[in-house]
């Protein structure tokens, strides 16, 4: 984090408990494998299809170029098995996202 901006381009702040809080994005789109992707689409997918109560997608540069990391919060007792999450993502998301 530098001057309130994450290296991802997201605007963030640290709250009174020391938690990092995302306040906004510098750009609405991330380019992945030549496709323009809106991180909110992945966040909405996590809530709608995976049953997350909250989700945030963060862009990062990986071995295969820019990717999105999804962080999801689930209610106690409603956390799906990792294999179920992976299978749902692979069958429901475009090939450049999972």
C-alpha cells in the first residue's frame, strides 16, 4: 500500500482494528488473457452461485499474467467444500477466469 493505494490499483484504508478495507477501484476492468473483466462480476458470482455472504476479487500478476484472486466470506456452517467451489467455478465461469 502506498499513499492509500494498493499495488493492485484499488483504493484502501486501514480501519481502527488494523483491517484493510477496500474503498474503491482505480479502474473498473482488468485485462485477463485479452478479455476485459470486471472484478464485480466474479464477486457477484461468489454470492449468487457459491453462497458467499461477502466477496472481493483482487487483480494480481501471476505466472500466467494478470489473474483475479477471490476472497469470500461464508456464514458459519455454510462453507462449501473446496472441491465443490472449484467444480462450480470450472463449469460456470468463462475459461479465462477459473
